[in-house]
């Protein structure tokens, strides 16, 4: 049986508090980024997890290696302090978020391209109709 792990990292980025959910299953990492706004209290984060975890949209999976070892509490505390000082997200999580962001960007570009093309076609047809009306002497 494979081990499934989840992790939530909450950190401050510019104006907002951001939460990054990491989900590792079968050696595959998927990530979801949530904006909290004001600094969330522990009970608010817990309530958010209980209500919204199954509705989160995780990024496509990225291969990762899972390390298993006994953890020294002091070492864990040092690692947490080190992560908080850096940026709060691991590089694999950043890559997964970037992949999701790029997918959304391509979808948005396709929609805007279709909308722009439809507007251009509409203007062209209006010009043609106006030209015909002028030609008829109206």
C-alpha cells in the first residue's frame, strides 16, 4: 500500500497570505494555491480545510521522490524556520503551480483570440453592408 501525504504551507506574499496545498500520492506531487487575504487564524485554516479541501483544483501531477525517515523534532523545527525564511514553497511545488498557470494562460489566450476574431468578422460584415447600402443610393 502506498503512502499518501498532504502538506499545507501558509506564508505572506506581498499583500496577501497564501496557502499552498501539496498532495503526494504514488510518487506524484500535485499542488493547489489558495489566497486567504488577511492573516488566517489556526481555527480559520482548519475550518477552510474541512469545508473546501475536496473542492480545490490541484495542478497536474509532477513526479517526485518520497523520503521516509525518523524525524528529529529539533531538526524539523530548523527546517521549518529555513523554509519560512526562503519563500515558503519547494521548487517542485513552484513548478507544479507554474504548469497549472501556463495551462490556464493558454486557455485564456484561445478564448480571447476567438472573441477578437469574431469582433473583427462582425466589423467586416458591417462595413460590407454599409458599402452595399451606399452603392444602392440610400
